[in-house]
C-alpha cells in the first residue's frame, strides 16, 4: 500500500503524541514497520510494558483497532479514554457512536464534527483515487514497456530474417524465393495487424477501466453524500428521540405525582368513609337504644293510661254511689221533713 508524505507526517505526529517520543524516533519506529501504525504501536507497547503515558490509556494498547479510537478522538476532540468509552458503549461502531455523540452536543459542534468526518472521508477517497490512478499509470507503463519489448523483438526478428534471406540468396537462390518472401511478408503483416488489434484492445480496455473507475468514483461520492445526509438525519432523529424521552420522562413524573395525589385523596376518602361508617354505626346503635327506650316509655304510658282509666272507672263508680247516697239522703231529708211536719 502506497503511503504519501502527508499521510506519513500525520502518522508520525499521531505516533509521537501517543507515545510521547520525538518525531525522529517515531519516524524510525514507523519506518521499520513500513508505516503500519497498528503494528508499530503494538510493537512499541510490547517492548515498553512499563512505559505509561498519561495521554495513552492501557486500553489503547490492548485494543484490536487503536486507529478507530484515535480517529474518533480526532474528529470529536475527546480524550482517548473518552473516545474508547463512547465506542465501547456502542460495540465499537464508529457510525453509531458518532451519531449518539452528535445528538448530545450543540448543533454547531455537531456540524463541525460532521464536517471533520466529511473532510477525512474526502481525503481518504482522494487517496484511494490517487492510489488507483497510480496503479493504472503503473499498469499502462508496464503495457508500454511490454509493447516496446515486442517492437524490439520484432525488429530483431526482421533483422535475423533479412540476414537469413541474404545468406540464402548468396548460397543458393531458389526459384520460389519471391513467393516465399511474399508469404513471409503476408504472415508478418498479419502478425503486425494482430498486434495492432491487441494494442487497440488493450487501449479500449484501459479506456473502459477509466470509465468504470470514474463511474465508481461518482458512485462513491454519491454514497458518501447520501451517508452524510443519513448521518445528519440520524443525528436529528436522535435529538428528537432524546427530546421525546425527556418529555416522556417529564410526563411520567407528572403522572406519578398525579397518581400520588389521587392515592392521597383516595386514602383521605377511605378515612372519611370509615369515620362516616363509624358515626353511622354509632347513630344506628343510639337509634336502636332510643327505639327501645321509646317502646319502654310507650309501654309505661299505656300501662299508666290503663291505670288512669281504671281509676276513672272507680271514680265514676264512687260518683254514682255518691249520687245514689245523695238521692237517698235527699229522700230521707224529705221524708224526715214530711214526718216532722
């Protein structure tokens, strides 16, 4: 894999920042591993197990993909430990972790982070295109070199044929040599035509590869733009989801408070109902006692009325007897007066 000077400078700076080494030492270590960052940093910590930089947690050394953590820390401006925590909480999915991070920060910060990611992907795409262009140029140069070699070989064959023909003419010119020469020239023309067709075919294939490469590049650009749009929509959706969760939590808290008030009111109603039932039972008991008392008093009144009636009857009998005695006395007085006269 080809690594250009800009990538080397970035790798050296990252390696130096993480390991706290000088740029020269970082360059030597990276160069010894053909500028493979993961292999170089793993080897560095394997050889320096006691070296612990405050900016490099142990998890970076033990991680299978430290570049993922470093890239996430670069675009989000977080520490390596914070970047590791974000990624580990989303199962080391760069896209999910980035979407969640952008949903938790302000709109400007999220836009800046997405811009960084877009620029990094643009650089990566440019590097891939440059690498593919370099490969195409190398393949074209190889084809040109092979064509030049074929041309040289053809010229060498022509020279050898001419030498042989001269030798044949000097030794024993055959009567059929002109026709044979024509056949050889015709075969040579056919061979050259076939070679021209091969060259044209290779050129056509190269042009087709360039067209396919351009189409693939356009498709990659389109997918990148679509991915950026999708990421932004995911960020907006995550923000809306967070807002909805907050609203739902607030509504849930309000509902719980309202339920608590209803429970308190229900408890108060139960207490009041219990008090009313107690009063009702007490009133019912008092009413029953009052009814019993009134029945007793009514019975006493009835018995008293009976006694009064009996007494009235006795009084009436005595009055009747008194009246009879008065009549008798009156008769006796009348008779006494009559006798006296």
